[in-house]
């Protein structure tokens, strides 16, 4: 056994070094994982160009580029925050129902399809955003549009 006693540092470390002026300031999205997961496909639809620019910057920097790619990263954050804001302004109840279901069901999308259909309908109609699942077969109905799911729960919570 080692004779050294463990040391724990419970202090929160905050880097107070200011960012360069060339990097624009941006507010954080301010959402937990469930709302972000609920809106993720819509964020992907609207913010694809910004995300692609950011990923290209990171790829070209070969794993480095923390400061070099911050402008692109901030654009992604701003875009994601705008999507969350638009969804909460136009489809708040449907959005809340879906992300609360995700939070209650360990973020399993298949458990919350009923609420997802309602959210999709509202977002498709009011915001005109689409939902594309990467790698999904072109000739099949997307999983989020199927009326009969492979796995589903009945009213008693039994998986059928």
C-alpha cells in the first residue's frame, strides 16, 4: 500500500485571463442535456454551415487551434442559442413535454416519440426547420415519422 495520503481540491478553478479582442463575446446556451437533445436535430439543420466551418478549422489545426477556432465555435454557440430561443418562443409546451420526457426516461428517444411528434409538427409548421437523421436510408420512412415504433411503451409502462 502506498503511504501517501490522497489530497482533494474542491476549489473551483476559474481562468481570469481575458480573451483577445479579436474573439467575439457570446452568452452560453443555458440549457441542460435534455433540452439540447430534444432540439439537437433542429440545431443541426439550422447550424450546419457554422458547425462544418468549426469542424474544418479543428481538422486543419490537427487537434490544436483552441484560439484559432474560437470565432467559429462562438458562431455555433450563437446559432444553437437562437434555435433554442425560437423553439421556446413558438413551441414552448411541446418542447417542454418532449425534453421532460427525455429527462424522465434516461434520454431514450424511443420512449418519447409521442411528444416528439407533437414537437416536430410544431417546429416544421412554425419554424420551417427539417429533421434529417445522418446515415438514415433514403428509401425508408425516417424513424421519427413512423407511426408504429419497433419498441414502444403502452399506458401501463410495459414495453411491447
